[in-house]
C-alpha cells in the first residue's frame, strides 16, 4: 500500500470468523489418495498432481514396478522359495535382463520329489551370447537365433501348454518340448528359484557357478510380481534370500581409467566402451591423420597439400584463388603503374591484380609505402622516405643509420664554427707564426753583421775625456787602434 509491500503471513485476525493466516510460498495441494502410491511409496502433492517417491526396490509413476538390481558376476544372486499351495506358480513366468556376459545363468527352476530331493529343473541361461533353455524333464534344449549380450534390455516370457514350453524372447519365439508338468503327483509343492546363479550339481547349494553379471528386473510368476532383491515380501508362501545385490541398474565405470589411446575419447556403453577417434584422426589406434585431400576441391591442375583438418591448393601458373579457380591472364600494361609493377593479371573484364615491386602498394601500385611511419630515426633525426628504404638526416653530434651514435662535443662545435672556418683560422695562425719567425731571424742576422765595426762619427762631439772614450770602446768590445 502506497509503495510499501505487505507481509500477509503476519496479519492479525479481527474476529474468530476470519480465515487462517496465509502461509509462505505458493504450493498447490492435490489430494493424495491411499492408492496413489504402492509398495510403500510416499505421496507428494503439487501443482501437477500427486507424485510418488519410491523406495529402492520399486519404480514407476505409482511405485508399482519392481526396480532393477545389479549382479556383480562373482557373488551376487537371489534364491526364492515358492510354496505352490499359497502362491500361484506353473502356468507362466517373466524376467527381464541386461548383460554383456557371453555365458551365465539367468534363472534356474528346481523341483523336488516328495522326499525333498531335486529331481528336475529348467534352466534359462546364456550360452555363447545366445539364450538357451534346457529342461531336465526330458533332457531337451532350445536356443535363440539372436544374441542377447548387447547390453540392451531383453524380455523372456514363458507359457506352459500341457508339457510344452513356448518361450518369447522379445519379439521372437523359441519353442521347447520340455515335458514340463509341475503339477504331477510325484513332485512336492516347493519350487526353488535361483536368480543369477545355479548349483554346480542339483540340490548342492554349497558350490554355485554361472554367476550373472548385469541387471535383472520384472520377475513374475502367473502374472504376480515378486520382489527378489529384498527378504521382505508381502506375498504368503514366498521366502526370498538375496545376496550381494545392488539397487538400480549400475554399469561398471569403464572409462574412469582412460583406456583409450591418444587422439581418441572413451564412450561408456554400459559395461563396455568404444574409443572413437577425435576429428581429423583415423586408424585402429587413432594415430593416423585423416587425408583431407581425399575429397578436395582443388581445380585447374593444382596440387592439394594435406594439413591437419584442412588442406590448401598449390596453383599452377596463371591461376589463383582458394581452390585455384580463377584464371589469371596478362592485362593491359596501363592497368597498373608501369614502373611500380612487377606483373599484372586480368581477373575479369573489370578487375586486375597488380603485383607491385617492393616499396609500392595499392590496387594499381600507385602508392609509395611510407618507410618512415615507424619513426626509425633516433635523437630527433629527420626521416627521408625512399623506395623500400629510408634515410635519416642526423643533428650535429649524432651519426649512424638511425642517428643512434653520439659523438663528443668540441670547442669549435660549441662556438658554432663550421669545419671551413676552423681550417681558415688555423692557417692564419700558422702564417702569423711564420712571419714572426722570419722577422726574428732577420734581426739576429743583422746584428751579427755590425759587430766589431769602428764608428768615429758616433764618438765625435760626445766624448771629452779620453779615458771615457776608451772605457766605452772597451765596454763595446771594440779594438783600440
């Protein structure tokens, strides 16, 4: 109300006449009847009607069908004792089985004399993959034409007509002149039924043989079902002793140990398995790669090259395409840029294929590939694009194909002088030095020429004392005459 949800299960009644509180959830109740579920099944009401939760021994919509039991093939079996004075037996019977055993016992019916000794029996068994029925009443046997060890469910139904047995195996019929008369006066009223095994010798239960491996269900006599997997029974005159049975029909985990070779996988087929090869592999061990060229579509004389799960076509000259289906012929030389094109082929009247020289691209090879797109020049070098190459113009102090080499900076470089200016300066300095050297040499030679010369004029008018004149001449190293 006003945007606030209400919890209807917390309502407060206003009077005693109000209906009971609402319960959480939305369960629809369909009435469960006493007959809704049989054999101890639990009835559950829901929207679609009552359903039954069956016990381990029964199945079906109302738990009326006996569920299968698993026999391990080494020690599992069940023994049923039937008192014919309390339970109907002798006119017909039924059993369903599933196995891959090639030889085993499905069910053995033993009959006793009035003294309690086994006098005769009827054996339903598997012999070399086929169903075989043997009657010791007249030592007669009959065998099916089909195999029953394929892991599928098979149904055996037998009907007595006087002393003859008519056995129905699935949709086929196996007739047997069994001499079977369970009501003769020489037999007592007890019938012993072995399910999944048989005594090595009649009447000796200490040694059992022919153990059945697989699943059995649906045992009935005279249209009355028997639960052979439990010693609890609702039928009077019936005693059941099961040994080592597992509820439900369970197969071995045949794929758990990964029995298949490489390049294959395991498929559980109930007590058997197959190893299909993975896609692209074949052979008994799945170690051969399938030849994908067996049904190839390569055309025009091309060669099929097998790969794993695929193939390619190696085309002959002048053919192209995935299957070499396109014929390439020379086209007009003007269709492609001539100087940039290695070859040209005509696909159809309006389309050509131009094979460009390295460094060019485009439908008609009209575009020069920009080799500078990847910025190959380092240290701020300038990239100059060329045909299938590039050139890096480096700044001062850098060199190399990519301007990657750094050179030490000199004084002239820091002053901004070019190599020519530096050379001129060096030459001028050398010339100045040469001139200075020449002048010095000239002055030295000149002074040497004037040594020892007498110059009277230089002394006249300046010397008044003859001693002074002599001293000066002596000081200058001149000879006095």
